[in-house]
C-alpha cells in the first residue's frame, strides 16, 4: 500500500540544512559566542544600551538584523556583510561575516553551536599524528604541519603533546611516477610513427591503431605532467621537519607509503608515552569515503579504542558511512564533508591554548569554534559519534522505510534538489539539505532532531553527507531506499 494521501505539503525549512535556528551564534574575533533572537524579530548591533550585540567601537545603532528565511539578514550604513556594503537588507548566509565599519574592522562570524559543559582541564592531551604526504599536491601542506605544531607549542604552557609520523612514499615509487609522463609521451610518439606508416602503406588498421595509441599516450602524459616535478623532488630530496623533535612534538618523516603497521606503532607510542593523557587521533592527507591519510576507517576502528576525538584533516571526512566506522574508537570527530585545502586545518587557532574543555563534546565544539577565522573548507563540523550511531542512524532507518512507501517521484525530486558536496562525482548529498526538501512527517522531524544532536558545531555551510551508493555496512533499509530511487 502506498502512503501518499496522508503526506503533508512540503514547507520551507527554518534552515537550509535543517539546523535549529536557536543554535545560531555570532562569533567575535576572540572566539566569544554571542546569542541573538531567531524568532523573526529585529535587533540592533552597535554601542547603544539597547543593542543585542554590543560593540563599543561602533555607533549606537550601527546595524539592524533579523533572522528570516533560514538565515540572518542585515542592513546598516557603513556596514559590510561578507565584505560588501549592505545599506539594504542583505542575507548573510552560513559562515558569513559582519564588519561594523570598513574592511579593517574585526569581523563577527555566523556559526552553529551547542551549549556544552564549560569546565576546563589542563590534563595533558596526547595527539597521535599520522600524515600522508605521498601526493605532491598536498605534500608541502602535510610536511609543514609538524613544524607548525612545534613552533606553536614551543612556549611550554600548552597541555598538548604530539607524537607520530609523516609518510612520504618510497623513492622508487616517486621515481616511477616522475618518469610516467616521459614514458607516456614516448608511447604517443610511437603511435604517431605507426599512424604515419599506416598512412604511407595504406594500412587502415595500422593507421587507426597508431592514432589511438598516439592520442592515449599524449593524454596520459599531459594528465601526469603537473605532478611529475613533485614526485621528482620527493624522490631526490630529503625532508628535515623544521623544529623536530621538540619538547612537545616528536614526529618522524619516513620514506615509505602509509601502512597499518606504522599507524599502529604511532598509536601505541602515544599510549605508552602518555598513558594518563586524553587521547586524540589526527589523520592528515587525502580522504575518501572509507579512509583518510592512507588508513582505512575499518582498521582505525580495530586499533583505536578509548580516544576522546578523531580529527580528519582530509576531504570527505564528514560522510556518515565513514564516521559510523569510527564510532567505536572515539566519542567525537572534527571533519568536513567538503574538499579541505592543501594547507589543512588552522593548527595555530585550534591548538594554541593553555587549557581545553574537559568534556569531549565541548572539546570538539571548541576546536571547531576556534577554526572559524581560518576555516579550511566550505564547512567544518564537530560530530558526536555516539549520537550518530545510536540516534541518527536508527532515525534514518525509520525514515527510509517510510519513504519507500511514499511518493517515489516526490522523494526523488527532493533528493535531486538537495545540496551535493564539492567532491568528485557529486554522489554525496548533504543530509540536512535532503531533510529540508522532504515533506515534514514525524520521521523527517525525528531525523532532523537527531542530526541536530549529532552535529555539535558547524562553521561554514555543510552538515554531514551520505552517498547515493551506500556501502554494505549501512543499514539495509537506507541502501534499499537509494536503490529504489535510482530505478
């Protein structure tokens, strides 16, 4: 029986990603989170006593704002919204920033936060760092991170201790990759020669084969040429990690590719060096649905137990399929569903503190909040992995069963209208966006609530994503729904 008549008409969600408006905050340059009304009423920003957002260096009523249509709208003389004048009502958008005055004034940034326990702790934090710099396009960013951490923590008042490795790849592999464009170019030249011979001899098969070979060799040489110099440098130059080792940072560079054995050794070294510390895992490198920095999430789940947080400084880290595998390893994660820039997370902002919140959820929220100015991707989120596994996933299962009996065309239209991430293939969909497109049934609202409980903090625009082609470890009801919508 098809459940169609009882569905409510679609409504415009209060936020494009299904996040509760009351969680919106404006972050000052110092990281202080300021509340404002999200019931649609207007409020003022300025130095006046009647201003909700007080800024002493501004005019009494410098700008007026109100929450409307899922975002904050702003207007004011000599006021900038995202770097542009906003004399008339202007939408700010997720992660947008406000400057009361000219472009040189400190900015207020829009973010989504949860109220977390505020008690702090100076208990040591042992950060297991595992970096994969084998890809030339991100090699410099990854290899610079240990030095950045050493310089940052050199003052001696930070509770953070770092131990780990940077995997640079084998020299033989880098030499082979560096020679690949030349080899492919030679193949292309051979194809041209065969093509000419076929033309002279009137041999059509040889002519066609030579043309295909020349085209393939040329395209392969062109596509690999840009990274050739990077592979050559990696093969011929040794890397000295600046400032390593230091009092707080013990990281080695190894001429080998990432391996489970090296990851396990890095994790065990942190445990043995700081057995009483708060354990945090930091993976830096390329990211995919099932792995980051060359290590599969399935292996991380087998090796890491009892960590407070896992930081995925990699693309695609905010995918539900991957995070679900990490739920048994740590309480929280910091990640992005989008492409992360080559320089990685803003380490200076995230780890340059004398103490950190004692609660793991507050720790993750604090790290994301600290990164709002140097946001490394379109979005950065703090995720409660326990809630993801025990609340969000079951609610997605119930929703999937409901949608399999609903109007297929309507559900497919909602899926197609949802925001996709900026990763290759465009097959990953933001869950919050998908939920906002659906008719608001009890199952949709329950999943929205679970998503809000899972995403502890968000800077930028993007919650968690799912793949239209679900892997085997995702519940069958959700996999069946995705198959159902592809038919």
